[in-house]
C-alpha cells in the first residue's frame, strides 16, 4: 500500500543468524505493528509500537525484538533465527490504537530460515 | 477480550450479493467491529468498521445486530476479484492490538 513499505520483500537466511526486517511509513501514523502469518494460524501479533521508543509485546513475541527510534521506522529483529520463524511478516500502521481507525498493511516480507 | 467466530468458507455466484456472517457474542460496549480481506498473499486490506449503526462505503455494507452480538458484511455485487479471505475483528478495549482469527475464505464463482 502507498505510504508503507517493507524491506526486504524476500529473504533466505541460515539458522542462528540475526535478521532485521524494516517497516517504513510516510503517513506519520503513531501506531505500528508487526504480525506474522502462517498456514492455519491467520495473522498473529508479534510486537507493536504506540510511539517513538514505546513498544510492547504481542501474542508471539518470544525470539523477536523491535525498535522504533523514529516515527517512520519500525524494525523487527530476530536475534538468532530458527526454522520456526519461517513465515510471512506483515507490518501495519494506524492513526489510532483503538476505536475508529483501521489498519493499513504493507505487502509483506517472506522469510525462510534454512 | 471479545473473540469472533466465522464460517471457514463460503461460495457466492458472480453478480450476486455475498453475505458474510460473524459472531462476536462477548463484545463489550466500546469495542468496534472491523472487516478486512486478504487477497492471495497480499497484505490484508481494510474494508469497513462500525460500532452500533449499520455502515456503508464504496466497498461494502456492514450490518450489526441491535444486541451487537453478531454482524454481517455484505458485498452487494460480488465479482471474481472479491475472492479472498475475509476477517472479522473486534477491537480490544484498552489496548492497541487486534486479534485476527482464521477468517472466511470466500470464493466467487463465474
């Protein structure tokens, strides 16, 4: 979607290596989210941010860390990638954390850990 | 936290209305109902949301029952491009996160 980009789009990495995924927005939205999507599980929230340097855990945060040093960037880091982290990762943004605004999602990053 | 229940799959003939149901019987008074769809492997796309009243936009209509325990998303004239997985989500009060279920896989048939 316009206003939100994820990089890289595809990545293959080896078990045990660190990996960082980037989400960049040009909408100046306060809230940003990282989800992962796996067959049979729908989308599951990993971490989210409600402002610069303000982050919190989601449902499946183990093995992941995040950072948000600027409004426009939200980074997701896998400190030591495992095969169970092979997934499609989606970033989302919203103006408000609850109530009356929807999310805009990025196009996703397909990560394969071998 | 309110949860939602949706049928896993539905078919609809092209040009007909697609009515996708969602049950959210534990919804609380200040929680909104959201609908998203995901076409193939793209990122989910926002469709519509509502609190109490029925809502309509250029994509769809949302009908929420008076007791707010269920809702229906209506695509008035389904096309082949509406084939997707449709997610009904209830916003979680007091937090900033939505929980996605596994959705309804809608197949529009020619």
